[in-house]
């Protein structure tokens, strides 16, 4: 009795296993994906270029201020060395203390600038990544893609090692990004 039951149960189990596999292969045939390089979108889009240019201008202005402060420090140090022989030991200590304070203030300003710059860069990247994600989603939905992967670049973490050019959506995302972010 058990053998006939097993004979009918076995094909039923095989059929139960094959149905999901065939459904998966149908879904896999419809699965489309793409890649995008967000760094390129930021660098090549009009709005991204404007933002990067603004950041470069900010950096340039701050660097000029720091360079001027550094020149002032060098001149002050030169004056100290020239006038040092005329001073008493107490005056020398006082002037050297003033110079050390000026150097520490300069180093603190430079460090604050670097932290401020990192903060601005992070804010810019975060803001634009949101916008790039929206543009990428629009392109993906129009193209019927189920998945879009961050391609990465030489400047960032490279996630995709190889992709066909036909699935690279970067140029399409740049166009959509520029259309939305004028």
C-alpha cells in the first residue's frame, strides 16, 4: 500500500518543486538592472557643476585668508629674530610666548577651516545624493528597471567591477537631473 502512495506522492512533490522554479525563471527573464555613477552625475550635471564651483570658490577664499595669516606669522617671526638681540631675556620670553600664541591661533583657524570644509562637503554630497537618487529612480521607472546599482568610480568605492555600456544609466540620469534641477 505504501508503494503506490509513494508513487503518486513523488510526482506531486516534484511538480511542487518545479512550479516555483519555472516562475522564478520567468521573473528572471523580466529582471532588468542598471548602474549609475553618482560622482559623474555631480561633476557633469549643470547644477552639480555650479555647486562644486561654489565649493571651490569658498575653499579658495578661505585658503587666501589662511595664506595671508601664514605670511603675517612669517613676517612676525622674522621681526622677532631681527630684534631679539636688542631685548632682555624677559622681553624675549614675552615675545616668544606671543608668537607661540599666534601660531596656535593660526593652527586652530586652519583646523576649524578643515572641519568646516568637511562639513560643507558632506552637506553638499548628502543633498545631491538625494537629488541624484530621485533622478535615478525616475530613469529606472521609465526604463522598467528593477534594480540600479551605484557603479562607483576611481574617486569613490568601486562597487561594480564590470558592466555593459548598455546598462549604464549615468548619462540618462544626468539629463534627468538637469531637467529637474535647473
